[in-house]
C-alpha cells in the first residue's frame, strides 16, 4: 500500500472491496444526515431527532472502526516491517484524537 511523501499528501491504495464498503457506509451516513435535516425542516419532535443523530453517530463510529482496522492491518503493519517505527507514534496520536 503506497504511502509516500509528506503527511499532507499521502495516499492509500485500497482494494475494490474495501473501497466499495467504505463508500457504501458513507452513502448510508449521508442519507441519515439528510434525513435528520429533513426532520428539522419538518419540525419533528426533538427526541425523535436525537435518536436519529445517535444512530448517525453510531454509524460514523462503525466507519472509524473499519477504517482503523484496515489501516492497522495494512499501512501500520507494512511500515513496521520496513522499520518505520514513527508510524506507531502516528497511530497513537490518531487514537488520542479519536478518543476525545
């Protein structure tokens, strides 16, 4: 998996399956957000909106878990094999940001 250059322009080649799975998840989340917006526009009852927001948050958390697992299994593992120990520090910094 190619990751080269500066942090601002690194990329990751994903398998077709991984790509499709991530895009499908994001499309569902996008639909949930549109649904929440529609509920607000239609003056839906607050608890009903909050429940849908919680569902969208859960979907985003699930997306993060899948993406993080793929990252560890590919990028992190490959970098460690290549002696790029700084990848572990990057992973730890990322985890700290996710746990805020």
